[in-house]
């Protein structure tokens, strides 16, 4: 995320329950366009089922 999209990760956390992992990544982006592009790219990664802005 950091290198490919030039996005700064502020924090990252993961947890698992019955073999299912979930995680939260807080990022700092320059604008909404960068955020939307990041979300679209994350959704394309195999194994990521859901990406949402909080």
C-alpha cells in the first residue's frame, strides 16, 4: 500500500476468529480521489472480501 500508492499508513491491526482474519488500516491520503483509487485497488487483491471507508 505504502510503496505502490504512495500512501502513508498511520496504523494497522488484525484479528482472527475461527480462521477468518479481519483488519483495519488507517491511512493518510492527499485527497478523496487518492482514497477512492486506494479502495478500488484493495478490492482487486485476491483474498480481500470487503473494503470500506469508516
